[in-house]
């Protein structure tokens, strides 16, 4: 496991005593910058889904498989990431993941059918899994300010990437739906070069991770509870992300603007608002309340008029931002498993929901009507809140490896901003 107290690589100059979010070594910024682009790839196709469907003569349910193949491979690959990184090292794993994304994102832009595009997105998902899961461990290990600053920096990268992805997709996709894929490949190639230059090789863990370690980590009741709740939440999250563009039925520019605003709220609430809410009310209360509000929001999205749907889509970013931060902290701190192992087990469970939602939401619409997918999404958000409520005692244990800012009423650690 990469230690959170590991000294920065030689040549990385910064004030270690400050521990501020912005005072980080170059290696951290290179990894975080590449993480932004990696997360951009998730929402990149959002504003161009209708254009892809039209360009490849595909149905919404077929085009939604772009998300399903991507996240299905991502989920399964979570069992492999620790196995790979513990043998070849963090830097080589990051570079391998980036190289796969560059190759498959570029190939996606050359697709002649929706089947080819779905297949290339699956390869893209493998590369993204290797990169994203390892990037969190690298950032935590090399960041100044301990785990708190590292998690907030990672969430900042996630929020910025989720905000900029739809915007880049809209800007490039207005000319052709193929250009966003080529653009992603180009940006990831730059990330590859930055990590090659600025990131020193990370020390390998003393113990190599086996393929089954993430599954064994899920034997901890707290981590299993966090993963189960996140599974239900992710179904709601990716119903909004993958199905809403067809409901809004807007031009790439307008759809990109909506999801850019959505991503801005996601970033602000994950980095700025969530820690303050946690400090005042406690992590579990914040998470449960945010899930209930998200359920109400997606229900209004499904049953409101077009303007209401736009407002609720943007507003959902606030609740998603809060949830992402709390879930990440719970996954890394609720058990005594090494961070990479706990993260892999947690992500293995939750990404299956990200694969399921884009597949089932259009199918449910075909079987019923356009409102019912959002009813299902509201129910899954509430189920996530129920798991938090029922399993709250299992979720209050904190592993010794994370640094608390202060304890809360419900016993869950809140990390410093």
C-alpha cells in the first residue's frame, strides 16, 4: 500500500507544512490533470448521444450501450487493477491505462457501426479502470496535507472532468460526433507525457494484491454496506447522466450547456459544500438526506415539463456532488483494508449499477413510458438511503489509516477541507 506519509519525489518542491489543497507536488498535479481528462470521458458522449444515434442509424437503447459496455468492463477490471499495480508499480499502471484509453478512444472515432463503437468503449473502460483506481492511490500517497487534501483534490478532478466532458463533447460534436473521441485521445496522450515526465515511480507494496483481495475486503460489513448503498445510488446517478439527454432532446450545444452547469454544481458541492455539511450534521445524516432529495429531484425531472426537466437535471449535480464525496470517504475509511483494495472492492460493486442504468432505462421506457425510468431511479436512491439508515452502525467504524478532522455525532469521521 502506498503510504499517505510518503515523502514527495525529489525535485517536487512545495511547502509540506501548509498541506493546502493547492500546494501539491508536480507529480500530484500531473496525475490530477490526467484524472480530469479521464472523468471527462464519462460525460463526453452525453450531448452527442442523439447525434450518434442518427449518424449510426441506432436506437436510444443501442446507443446507451456505450455506457453499459464502458462501465461493465470498468467494474470487472476493478478486480484486476490492484493485481496489476502491485506487480508493475503505480506509474506503469497509470501509463498502461492511459495508453489503452488513447488507443480505444481514437478507434471509437473511426467506428462504422454502433456495435464497433460499443466494443471500443469497452476497451476504453478497461484503460480508464486501470488509470482511475490507481490515480486515487497515487494522489493519496503523494499529496501534501494527508488523506483529506488528497480526497478533495481527487473529487475536484472528478467534478471538473464531469463538468468539462459534456462541454467538450458539445463543442467538438457539433461538427461531427466523431471529433470528441479524437479529442479525448489527444488530451489523454498529453496526460501520458505529463505523468511520464513528472511522476516518479511509486514504491511497490510489500505484499502483492491477489485477484480475490477486493472480494475478501467486501466481507467487512461496513465496506459491503457502503458498496451496496452506492450501487443503488449509482443507478440513479447514471439514469440522469445516460438517459436524460434523450428526454431533453436538445442540440449538442444546449445539452452540453445543461450538463456543464450540472457538472459545475457537482464540483462545487463535492469539494466546498459537502465537507461543511458533514462537519455540522455528520456524514451519514448528510448522505441519507442528500439521497432523499435526489430521489425527489429525479421524480420531478420525470414528471415535469421541459423547463422543469432542465432545472432538475442541473440541480441533481448538487446532490450527486455531495454523495460522491461522502461515499468516497466511507469506502476508504470504513474498513481496515488497504486503500487500493478497499477502493477496488467498493468500485467493483457500484460500477455494475452504472452499467445497468443506461441499459435498463431506455428498455423501461419502451415497455412503459418515459416517466417510469425516473420513478425507478427515485426508488433506487431511496433504497440507498435505507441501506445507510439500517446499516448506520456498521458504517461508523473508521480505519486507522485515515486522518480525522473531527468526530461527528454519528461517529463517522469528517475530513478537513
